[in-house]
C-alpha cells in the first residue's frame, strides 16, 4: 500500500480547491493508497508540512505555488519521497 500525504491548498482554483480535492481523493483510495491530508493556511505552510512528512508520496494539491512549496519542503528534508502534483489551481 502506498502511504501518501496530500497538502491541499483550499483556496486554489478560485476557492474551489477543497471541493475539487474531495472529488479526486477517492480515486487514490480506490487504487489502494492510504491518503492523509492537511490544509495549507498561509504562504510557507506547505514547505513545513512537506519537510515534516514521512509518507512515501507527498501530493501537492493546488496550483504552481503549492507545488513549488512542497518541492522545496522535500528538498529541505533531504528525504527520498516522491512528489505528486494534483493540479487543482
């Protein structure tokens, strides 16, 4: 089973981020992924969340800013996690 941690920007896509993520999350679960999630609240949150994650895959669910922050958090942590981008921004 894949352990995934989704960092969701709820304001992505003109405040549609959370609604879109709720439609997408079941696809991962149906594929057998164990998905936990956190919502970013402000700039920089996704960096800290990604750096602290111990999941196999870290999903950036948002726009380019969310993906950028999650990538930087993973680089900062020096862990070998896979970055997944869920473009809902």
